[in-house]
C-alpha cells in the first residue's frame, strides 16, 4: 500500500495494530478522522490518553474501574458471599447485561495456557485463593469460557481450594463447548448462571 504522506502512513500503521483492524480498514478510519472537525480528533486522542493514564483496577476483584474499589464491590446490595470467577472485563459486562447475577466478581486477567506462556503466576489466582481461605465466601462460580484453557484454569483453582468450606459450581453448558463467554446471547448466558451445576459434576462427567 503506497502512501502520499508519511504522517498518514504512520497513523494507518498504528491504527492497524488494533485487533480485527487491517490496513484497509485502518486507512478508512484515519481518512474519516481527517474529514471530521479537528476538535473531534482531539477529544478522541485525549480520552484515550486519560483512560491510559487514569484507569484503575479494583483492589478487590481486579475489574477495571475509575476508583480504587469498583462500583460492584462497593455496592452493599450485592451478595458478597457469592463470587463469580471470569477471565476479563468483557465477561463481567456480558454477565451484568443479563441482570441475573447479584453477587460479585473476581477477574483473573486471562486463562492458563502453557502454549502462550501463561501460567498461574501470571493470573490473579493467588488473591482469589486468599479470598476464599479467609472464609468470607459461601459459593464460587466458575464462569470461564468452555475451552480447554478455561477448563484447565477452573480445575487448577478448584484443586487450590478443595479443602475449603465453600460450594463450587460452574455455569450450565448452555454455552457451547469452545465458545467464548462474551459472544453468548444474554438469555442463554443468564440461564447458564441461574442453572449452574456443582463444579465436581462438570469434570467427573468428562
């Protein structure tokens, strides 16, 4: 792809680094920005800078937040003894959109994947185990994607807390095996949360 401007080329190259954005799409987006009032591009770039500089991670659940403790964890109307383990913020958003879950979350920040070099130490697993061992939770819901990596992560956590006095469950398999949680429709995901099953049953039947 030939560019008449080095500035344009650099902007397109940077835009194309985003997931799902190829060079042609990046060019279309950059040209669109050029056609807009300069202030709009300034607002966009400033909002991205502000997000990068000021974004926080909840001290309790590791969810992305504007404050030290996110709105979900600080909400006294939530059931703080019911913890839902998810991969990242997209899964929190997906479950929240169902309106069916009234507990709190624990965001791992990924899944165990030896192929990708991701081990337990790279995830927020130790803080979850500490939280469970403190005895303040009565049920832990595994809500990771139905993939090999998700199942491996679930089982690893389960082994770490199996001697604790806590109920462990997993979302019902209304979610197709191999699917990512964020792509499930809200009705199916909501029913999977409501009809969760004991975690022990999920791996004994495999």
